[in-house]
């Protein structure tokens, strides 16, 4: 069923963002504190707990169940296990790469991201009471949330920097149809170039750091 999932490959961009949101409301790429029980993966000094992994996996399953309805199969469900884990590892690699390249997120960027988040707004404007209540219901302190949000933004920023550095793809081949069709082809080629750039960068960077994965915990 992997072919079926690839037919809607654009939706896998969502996987990156759903997984990255796990930073915010479930764990934050825990730093190494010596305990290895129930650790799905270790990426440098970051650990991915079983709880964090399964929370992200369940979010992805719900997304694809809504997308595919009755066409969502057990085989597709099992394939998501590896894809979610891979994306979580990539996110931690991006964090480490950002740190080594002195990429940071300013307090202003963090504040803007929080204030512009619809989840914390009322009548289209940031509401402090909504913010505090949402965090309280999620059982997370403002300090924990802001640390997690900063890491989310940092991983996104590092990814964007890699994408911007990607070589501009060649001019789209001549295709029959409208200019709209040609533009769609150019956009697809651009997206492919960006994804290949991120994949190549992360692959090279992974060889520089220690990564340990316990796949038995997700089988």
C-alpha cells in the first residue's frame, strides 16, 4: 500500500508538522538524564520516550484515517510506525544541527509565534487567560511550553535554511496544457529539490552523531 500513500505524497509534509507539534504538548526531545527505560530512540543528547512516540503515532493515524477513510489499511498503519519514528529522529537531528550552526530563535520570534497561534486567541486576538487555561488543561507550565515551542521553531528554521540553500531545479519540461499545469510541475520540482536537500543534509549530519534506536518498542 506504500504506492497508494505516495500518490498523496504532499500529505507527508503534514507528518513533519504533526510530529514537530509533539514537542509542544508531549515531551520536548528530552535531554539525556541517565535513564534509558522505555526510550525508543537516542539522538545525540536527546531521547525520544515511548510516550512521546506513541502520542505522535496516534496523531498520524487519526490524520490518515480521516484522509483515507475505509481505504486506510493495517499495512498502511504499520508503515506509519517507521515514518513517524524517522521524522522524530530528523527533528532531533535538525535541533543539533541548528545548535552547531549557531541558529537560534529570538524571544521576539517566540512571542510572535505564541501570540499568533489561533489556539490562544479569542475574537482574533491573543488572550492571556485562554493561553493559561489551555496550558493548565494540557498539564504543562508556561516555562515548559515556551521551551518546547522554541525548539519547534528552531527545527523549522533549520529546515527552511537548508531548503533555501537547495539548488534551483532546472526549468520545467514542456508539458501540454495550461500555464497552470506548467506551474504545478515547476512547484513539484521545487518541492522535490527541497526535500532532497534536507534528506541529504540530515543523512550526512546523522553520521556525525550517535543515534540509537530500539525498534522493539514500536513493533
